[in-house]
C-alpha cells in the first residue's frame, strides 16, 4: 500500500514498532547473558552487595575510593542542612551558590588555570562548551576514540568536524595541513581514554597545535586524581598546562560526586557563562554534589598517598594479567581493557564472573567492533592485593574455560 494512503494511526505506530523491533536485550536475557543495569544494594566500595551477596567491584570509576569517605558524606549532609537539596534554577539565573564559586576557584587553582565553570554533569560540559566556542566557519578535530559526550557536542556544533586515527599524529597533521587557515581549529581529546586506558599523546599534539595555530581541549574525566602532579591531570602529567587551552573534568570519578567543570582563561570562561546552553538552560548542580566534590578535592590535595596506592594496584594488576597471557592493548593506567574480541564470549565472561562474585564491565558492539570487544577492569586505590588476586584468579579460570586464552 502506498505510504500516503496509510492511516495516521498506522503511521503513528511506527515509533512503537521501531522500539519493539529492538530485541537484543530480551534475547540476551533469555540466554542469561544480559549484563547491564545490575542493581547494587550498597555503597560504591571495593566490595558491593548484589542480590544480597558480596561482590568484588572492579567496574567502578571511583579511582581513589572516596565515594563513601566520612568527610565527603559529612560535607554532603552539611550542604543539605545549609542549602537544601537543590537550587531550583540554572546557574545563569537563581541557581548560583557561594559553594559553587568556591569550588570553581579551587578547581581552577588545582589544574593551573585562571578560572573554572561548574556544570551539573560532565556530559553537559562537553555538549555545552564545544558548540558554544565554535561556529560554522570553524573546525573541530577529534580523536576517533573520544568519549560519547564529545561526539554529541560535535553534533550540536555547526562547525566542520574531522576525526584523526587514534593517537596517530600523522593522521592529525594531515588534517591540520589541509585546514591551515585563519579559522578557529579546536583539537579535543580524552586525556585518558575511557575504554582503552591509554593516554593522549599530548606532547606531539601540542607541537602540531602550535605549528598550525590550533587550540587544545583535554577531557580529563578519567585523568583527574590519577595522573599529573598530585592528580592534576594530563596537562600536568606532561608539563603542558600552559599549552592546553581548556581542561575539562568530571566529579563522578575521583571526585566522588556528580557534576563537571571546564577550566581556561578568564575571558573564555566568561564567554562560556553567557553562551553554553547546557549551563544556561539546565538546573544547577545540587548543593550536596558541589560540597562532596569540594571535600574530595581537599582530600586529594591532602593525601597524595592515595594516588600512590592506586598506581601500586595498577602496576600489580597489569603485570599479573600480562603474565597470564591476556591481551591488554596499550593500557598503562588503572583502566585495564581485557580484550576478548568476541561479543558472545565477552557477555559470557562478564556474567560468569558476576556469578563468581566479581563485577566487571563488558564493552561490545555497537559500542566497539565485535572483534574489539573487551572486559573493562578498573582499579581503585582502596583495593587490596588480596582482592586483586581473587579477581584475577577467577578471570583466568573462566577465560581458560571459554578459550579466551
């Protein structure tokens, strides 16, 4: 039947049909292999409760183990007592509190920039900052493995978007050579890549940016509190804070909260205050979220030994996994990808590990190509070697049974 002759009710049902046709989750559930939306019944610690049973947590982004720190929880409770549970408006209008301003000052000082601006999530930073800074005459240049929030930011921008091969400087230079003009060129990269666990080649990016007149923005969601002097991130790690124009970070990893920020020169931050739509037209970060992030930041500055313990655990796990014969790609950080390179076996490994009391995150297609599917094994400063040994023993045993190694 001609589409034009179909009834309005029939055409309206296409939306429901599209959703109904998406049967992958139901198929995985029937096979007992659905690994998402697992319900945790406790705090985010090295051991969590799932279905009333203790499970070792190796899928968390709480790299420094601060989400249940007494000082962080006290700060959140005190903020609720003083300010209530929310701000009832955007930062632009009635939602700016004094604790927001204090947190911004501390974050700017911490990462070595003149000013900072706090958003209600890290995702909102990237979908607000990128479109605000660039217009249709400008050029946005991304690493092909940049985080989804950066990709969404590029889709909201009217600028021309180009991607270079992951950490491939020849690929980046080819793009810069072909756009060597007076337009604004912004290179945006993850500091630590959230799935592969490797670090952006910022020294070479900075050289190319200077040669071709480009600006640099680094997403330090997974680098803050992990690398750099005292956990100050990727630019600090390479001694390139002055060469990095914008530094972005989130509170949902090392800072034990929810939210995000962008740090840059005062003029850039002032511009973003009046142009970033995800800041201007979104509710402000809640008082307890701001207060807990500020408390976590103070602990990071006061207790650098937490980062040392995180790296002790990282080196220990990397060494043992390599000795067991696992393919870990180029990871050199607390994010360790264990490549399975088969979607079905990746799901099987994740579910069997959960049944054996180990929580890890499976990453499969369409998120990555099927031949790049992996288990994301994440370390925390508060893990013990004994916990790591228990987890690795089970990973090794089940992987052997599944003929992954």
